[in-house]
């Protein structure tokens, strides 16, 4: 059973606008959440993370929001750039075990 | 620079053959992981290791094995390759502490005919 879900397989956004990628999880024991970015023929690369004791973490154009009561995680990219076009995976961990969503393919249109 | 590498990057094999995929990291990380990526499933954990001589089964371990004889390497063996094991395989490593990020290798694309 999928413990981490990304219900939108794809998303298209105009350059300069905000991209919002969503992720839901079922296990309330998860205490660390991450977003990874993946380009074709490459491994996933770490983008941003958030601990369960926080509800927001920012790094430049990227902000991750955590709503523990809703078991929901989102990644905001502002402003979106064509180089952000990639597949984005959310992940959640408990201990040293990580669980990944199925990914959302983001296309930023110039 | 420290890194994590996988070899081969592409492999074609036949059903029933034994295949070994290599993973090597130079970060001196204790934790190493193998995942497979399939359409509609995201990344699924196959096996993982928390240190030398330690190995554990993940979500989709059937038909796979690993061994950890040193810190740097965690080879993944498909004992008798099946067409259902056609996939992209990623190795990852992380520090031992909790809430540490996993760092991924570039992946191995395996085709089982």
C-alpha cells in the first residue's frame, strides 16, 4: 500500500509563475520529509527537506510546507524557470527508511 | 569530490541469468540502499544496509540479494533474472544519523529479455 502519494502525474506552468506540487502521506510516524528532483537519465537529486517539528522551510525559490494534521506536504517554486522542468518526488522517512511518491512531472513553459 | 557511482549504466541480459549491479560510494556513509523505479510506482526499496555485514530486505526484495563486505560497496545481485525485473535501478547512501538526506547514484537501466 502506497504510504506516500502524489496524485498529479504532471503539471504545466508558465515561466515566472508559481508551481505547486502536492504530496499526501498516511503514516503519522513519518518525521522527516524531502523533495527530490530528477532529470532524465540521472539519479534523483536532493532539493529541500523539512522536519516534522516545522511547518515551513525555505531555500531560495523553493519552499516546502507541511500540514501534519492533514498529512499533506507541498513544494512551491517561485518564480518557475524552464530549468525546473523535471520529475519531482516527495519522500517521507521514519528512522532510516524512506518512502517515495510516484513523482510529478513538471513542465515550465517559456 | 565524494560521489556515488553505479555500473554498468545499461545492461541487457536474458531470463534466468545471474546479474550483478555495482554501487560504490566515497562518502564513507554507513547506510546504503537499492531502489527500483517503475512507471506508476515511483521508487521502491529493494534492500538496504546500515553497515558492513548488515543487510535488510525492503519492500520488493524477492529475487534480489545484497552483501556488504566493506563500507564503500553494496552490489545488488539478481539470482535468476526475470522479465519483471526490467527496470531502472538506483543506489543511494546516507549518513547514519536520523533525518539525513539520501544521495543517489546515476542509475542502471536493466533490460531482461
